[in-house]
């Protein structure tokens, strides 16, 4: 699928370029083509690319989308990301909140596929954990959820995962949730049909 079609399919939602495998020059090129938000899985990579591209005054919105280790919290906070997408529970939320001196927009990561290889809170605990983080972490501005569907070629299973995640998101709207981040390169079209308003695309963009 070419970039023109991807931009057409995502014109009504937010497209985040998952730029894990590309350098700052590639990000700059895609920024010129209209992609303004980029997500990194590793904080050191985010720092390096951000520092290089800040010199260009591109006004990129950086997202952190990877698993946050406790020894990298300070480094994350110093980057002041636009959105931390991968808060996987109250424990890491409290550790980050304690060190923040600004408000950080945050998504609760849900392990909607219930796979051991994935991070995130179990779906049946999501509402409770979301409200607990809101209550106990005043410097985290929880504004929605993020998830990854089952590692499967079964489109019905993938849709089922996204539909379940969207129901959780709908239940959280009354608690100021506005972002439903679901869908990656191999399943973003299904995610959009299921209600996603933010997708994270890597390999399909950065071929």
C-alpha cells in the first residue's frame, strides 16, 4: 500500500509513525509528506532522534510506545513526550508520577489479546486501574487506552480484540478518555472499522 492510500485511509484519525527502525533523516522526509507524530519504542532512540530533529524546528509530536523500565523513567521525563502510550498499570504510573514536575498525557495499555508476550493490564481490570491512576497520579493526564490485537492471521479474532478494547474505551469516555490507540501495519484497517482514532504504523510506512 502506498503512502497516498495510507493517508487517505487515516485522514479522519491520528497517524503515528512507529519510527523504531528508521533514522532522523527518514523521519524528516515523512514529516515533509504530512506525518507530524512519531512513536519510539526505546527512550534512548527517542532522545537521539528528538535532539537531532529539534535543531530543524519541525515541531514533531513525539510518543513513547515501548515498555518503560523503571531505570529509564528519568530519561523519559526529560524528553517531555507529547504522549506516553504504554503505561501498563498503577505500579509504573506511580513511579513516573512521583518524578514528574509537569503534566504528562498518558494512555493505559491494555493486554486485550491476553498474551504473555504483550505488556498491559488485563481487560477486566482496566476500568478499575484507570480510575486508580486518575485518583493517585495527579501529574499523569490519562486520556485513553492503547492496545495490540492477537498475534494472529485470523481477522475475526483481531476484530473481536479491537471491539472489546473499544467497549472499554467507550466506558472510559465519561472519565475524559478521548484516545483509542489501536491498529498497526498489519491490522490498522480492521482497527479503524472497530473505532480506533489513532494508529501506530511502522513497516507499512518505512519500507
